[in-house]
């Protein structure tokens, strides 16, 4: 347990468009310990996916990544494309929401699974195949010796997601980035896949970054959480702290607007008013000010500071300490 | 399943089957997407319909409105059998029956302005004179929380949540009594979902609407629905009040479904016992014999392979379809312990060891 496996410092991902610079990720910093699971939560357009694609340097042209990403002592942004390729897939792997998009429909699963280990580990054909069968067995594909020669379309959605996980794990990566890995799946299949990730993590000590919009998934999986909004980290805390005592009006809104089936709710659900801002057209002050129950004049004028309200618990808010102390509770049903 | 008053909608043995032919030589399959569903929905009630993808819940919703023609059974709307109506009579009846779709992108014509989209049903049913129609459209827009400045814009200029509001305004334009909301929040962001749920509930309170709320999201159904029905492979397997389905599920599938819902509470997540189901939903082309759930059920015994369980009132107003529970012994865990002599098909592999009738589930007719 020496040093973090990954440390990200002031990560900025920008796109130069005809309408000016779009800051998709705007100053994200965190450190991930070995064996830790970090949840990154946000709505669409919050920059959560772009932030994780940036780690793999998979941001499409003309995206520009700035800041520093240090993976096990190596600065990833200074690597050449070919050096990066040696790390990607071998030491860092990624799984996506839509497995159909990351599996080649024309190739048998066996071809796609053996390709990685032959490339990265120099396995021979026979060795690679038996390793691939073993991986499929690990992720719970029944009858892997036979199924390995099927094409991706012959698997169901949940099974395809497992094939992708098998592929991501075949070189025994130290870091697994899972971008909405269960969003397209039914709840019972989601439970299976999350269980699988949890189990594999315990067995191999892989560090995991779990990107999701579902706070419920984070509650059950992550040690620490980052809440993103408009490309910025709005709150960062241990999962327990965040759920017990959030320090940012946006996180509080997200937590309160989720129906908790264990609790009796009469009357309307808490709602955050309005819409997330357009990343190409962010306001000057706090990007959440227009939707915030705690906003004052300063919020529309000045960008909010990132305040440590408790050890290892940060909130991006002019009134972070006040919100954390619960001095101004959120209105019962939102604005 | 019966309520004291006359139900607004009464679904009786509704069946939708498709035949998936394989050309001249191949074997023809019949897929029963909805298999003999009976449900009553009282006036002003929200009935939640939950199930995993492919269970037939959307087909059921569409068949109730005859957007998909049912192949059997009937749907009574205020006592009138919709299935018997001619197309033109059905069209007139649609004024009272509307639908809100999951995909606010696909269900709005991209070449029509918001004004045209909302005006269309009003004109079609001649519900307002030419002079009043503009005022009516503005009123509807305001009801769903959009500004009249949005009237001459196109759907592509709106976000998902706003498009869903346009879809809701269109449904409300004909002043319906009954609305089928098919996954109305699944395509929306978390912070927007609460807005749409609150809007639907407010409209219900104001206009006395009756909803069939279809969703795979148990958390949303638990919050929105007065009663919730759980669907599996075309059949209703459990139905009770929203609270009871959640707090006291009886049927093993419902138990598994509820235990799989992620809770927004790390302490509860750490404590909970999860029933993780093995495998996927079986193909409706070749459904299991007996209880459709027996292939994945941790409590399944040999009988489950050939006895089709009927929906039985196990507790007051709480129906479930499972042969291992009954009104005297409603708890399957207790029953499973008491009957531990019975052979579980999981403990003993696939071959039945007693003398009961065996049907190979993989070779159903």
C-alpha cells in the first residue's frame, strides 16, 4: 500500500468549437488508493464520462487534455501514443455502458479475447485461448468452451456486458474504469454485474473508478465519491460522509430527489428546478446558482471556492461550511 | 384485484401473441407477449406495472389502448368493450385514452412546432373553435411548466425533460380520463425525473386522472403508484399496494427484484441480503413450462415445472402467483423449511428423482 495508484491534478478537457472553447472537464483533482473504488456521479453533460475517457487518453479529436494524470508514478500525458497503448488495456482497462459499441460484431468473441493477451502478454494461440476460456468462466458465462466461438450478437445484454468485463480484465489491470456499466441493464442483471465487479475486486485488488448517474449504485459499491456538475467537482467525500451529511446544495438535491423506497413519502418528491447549463455557455459565477436554494448574489458574480468542510470532505460552494452545518436546510420540496 | 367501486378500466384475459414465422419451411413460433392478463384500474388510481425488459409490460400498455391489437380478451373502459369497437368508434373513444411515451425524442414530429404538436389533437377532435385554440394551447403549455415563448420552436430545441413536458401537454390536450405512461422518466436525468413525477402527480390531483404507470424502476413505481403489479414473461405474478409489494413481497421473483434495487443509503446497502438471480429472462419464443419463473427461482421444486400457478389472494388485496405459498402459509421461506423433504430442482440437478410427471423445460410445445 505505497502511494496512490492514480493521482489526477487539475485535469481539464476542452474542445475548441466554432462557438469558442467548451470546457467539458474543468479542474478535476483526486487521488485513488490501491484497491479503492471511487464513484464519480453526475448527470448527462456533467463531464463524468469525459473525465474518465481523459484518463485513458481516449478523448476524440479535437479534444485537448491538460493538467496531470499520474498512474503508478508515470505521467500519462507525457507518454507517446505507442507507450500509452502499452498501458491501455494491460494496466488500465475500461468497460462501457454499451457493450455492442466496444465489441466487434464481425469477430468471434474468442478472436477478440485472445487478441489482447497475445498482444500485451505475448501469449501463443493455445495459451491465449485457454486463458480466454478461463476469463469467461470467471465472469460467469456458462459453458465457456463452447460459447467462446460465438459472435457478440449471440449473447444477451447482460452476458455481453460480462464478455466485455472479461476482455477488460484479461491482462489483470491494476485500474478498471467502468463507465455506466449497468445503465442499460435490468435491475436483476445489474445486481449480477455489480456483484461480479465487487467479487473480482476483492479477489485481485484492482482499483476501480465507477462512473454512474445512480447514487444507489454508488452507495453499495464505492469507498469515496466525487459529485460532478458542469465539468467541475462539486463535492468530494467518503461515501458514508456524503450520504450522511452532504455539504453542497447540488448533492443534497440529488440525494433528496431520489425516491427512497425504504421510506414512506407522502406529497411531492423534492425537485431541483430548471435544467443543467449548456457546457458551451457557462455562467460567470457558480454554474448551479440558477437552480440552487442557497444561492445569493455572490454566487452569480464569483466562481465558488473548493472548501474542506471536514477532513477529506470538500465542497465547491460559497456557503459550504454553512450548508454542511445545516444552517440553511433545503426547502422540503425544493424551490 | 377488485375495488369497491366500478373500475374505470377493466382488463379481462388480455392476450397479445405474435407469430414469428420462419419462411415456408421453418417452424412457426407463437410468441405470447401478453398472456391472459386481468387487471382492474379504479378511477383516479395509479396502477404501477413493473418488470424487466421483454416481460411484455409495454405491449400490455399499448394493447389496452389498441395501439397494438390484442389477440384475445377484452378491455372495458367505463363498461364498454374497446376490443369490439370499429376503428372509427375506437378513434372517438381515444379522446378519453391517451399515452405518454418513453422516448420524448421519437414521439414528437421533428418538423412540427410545439404549437402544431399540441394543436393537432385539439383540431382532430374539434375541441376548440379557431379563436379559442391559441389560448387553449398556451394554457396547456403553462400547465406542464413551459413558457408560451416556446410555442414556435421545434422539438430539437428542447432538452429531454422539456420534450417530455411537450408530450404530456399533447396527451392532456384532449382532456383524457386515462393515461398510459410508458417509462415516462427512464430517458431523463436524475434531477429531471423528480420534476416529471411531481408534474404527473399534480395533474392527477387537479384533473382526477387515472394512470397506468409502466416502469422498470421500482423506486419510481413505489413512489407514484397506489397499487403495483409485477409482470414476468407476459403474466402478472404479484399485485398489491405499492407499499406492500415493496415491504412484504410474497412471490420469489418480486423478492429478487426488490432486493436488486440499489438503495441510496450505504449503511442499508452494507446490511442487506441480496437475492441474486442466476441467468437471464428466458426467451418468450420458448417459455418455460409450468411457472415461467422456475428456471431462475431459488425456491423452485419439481412441481413448479409443470403446474402453472394462478394469481391467488394470499393476503387481503395482495395477490401472488406461486404454488409454494397460500393464504394459510404466506411466507415462502417458512414453507421451504417445512417442506425441506421436497426436491429442489437446483439441489438435485435437472433430473427429477421422485415419481412426479416430468416435462423437459427445454422442449415445450
